């Protein structure tokens, strides 16, 4: 909780600058993650030093700066030979803005309502369930960076999808791992418990459906959620994974039956990216073979 507007503005400025540098890294990830199908080689490519044939002059000191340095290299860079996209400095600015926007939404200034007004609070949030008297700054900052990781993952996935119509495993697998570990260890990160119900509705339906009198949960939430917060955090993550994957599978199967064609790529597995990428390679290889045959005929 931050009461001083000057300190709050300073934090926003610092996070914006941090977001600019992170955006520069994300631009690199957007270009390099699709180069490999497997997760580890993909991230090795992201961190690898770029080596291009030819002799290039040494980089200027300001080339490592986000926005300014990136904008000065837009086009075919004379220093690396790589083509810098015109969108890259704008993506860095967008990412810096997302850092600040997420901070303002999750940790509002005290005069704006502080944690009582954050976008993650609801009658079913962890503080109400576990009867927290106050929320520590460690929890708030941990939750902020946890959801910021999700935002950054979606950022990378979105622009790779725009470019290639794929979402590589290098994007989805790390997000799944962080999501499961974060929900399990960061007790209280969930937006709502894994199960909740209206007790009044249950009482109203019991005369109509007598079997509901043996329903195991009579209160708004099960008792085990209160007594086993770590297990509950893991269950929130696991159920989200199963429901999300189930929806994708349902669209894939139903769409395939209706359209009689591939309705959606194989979700969260290597086959989707690999099939899409190999299709382009096979088409290119076929064209090369045809050209060679035509040359031989001539």
C-alpha cells in the first residue's frame, strides 16, 4: 500500500522503463522462439549471440537502449545485417505501458482505495476466505509479477500468432509451469475458489430434488479449501488447465465434424507448430524440385 503520490509516480516511471527493456527482449523472443519446435532449443536461440556472415561495424552504445536504439536501426541494420521491423519500438512502448497499467490496476494508490479497489478483489478472493486482517507488500508484489508473467506470455504469443499463425511450445510450456507453481506456492493468487455455491439455492432445490440433502458441500465453499490452502492452489491451477484444454479439444472435435476439415491446431503439443511449419518447408522443397526438373528438361 502506497500513500505518497510522488513515490507512486516514481514506481510507475521505474516500471515503465523496466517494461521498455523487457519489451526489447520480447521482440527478440517473438522473432526467435518459432525457429525451433522444442522448448529448450527455442530458448537457447533467444539467448544466443547473433552471428551473421560478413563484416559489420561495432554497435553504438545507444543501440542497446529500447525505443531510441531500436528506432535508429529500423530497416536493414548496418551493424548486424538483421532486418529490424518498424513495429519493434512501438511494441516496446506498448509493453512499458502494460507494466504500468497492470500495476495501477493491481496496486492502486491509497487515495484511490488501495487494495480495497484493486481489480483482483472480489467477495470470493483469498482474503475473505482465509480471513486475512491485512495484506503484506510481499504478497502484493508477488501477485503482481505472477500475473505480469501471464501478460508477457500473451504478448509474445499474440504477435507470433499474427506473423505465423502458430503458438510455439516455447511460449505455452513455460507459462503452464509458472502457472501451476505460482498458484500452488503463492497462496491466495486465485481470483475465485475452485468450487463455490449459493447455500440458499441449495436449500430451495432440496425439496424439489431430495437427493441434494446428501450433497457433500452445504456451505458456500468446501471446508477443505480453508484447511488446505496449498492443495487448493494446486487444484485451481489443475482445473483451469483441464477446463481450458477441454474447451480447445471440444472446438477441435466439433469443428472437425461440422466442417469436415482441421478446425484447430493440436493444442499445447508439438504437432501443431511442427505440422504448420513443415507444411511451408515441404511446399518450398516441392517448388525447388520442380525448378530442378525443369532445368534438366531444358
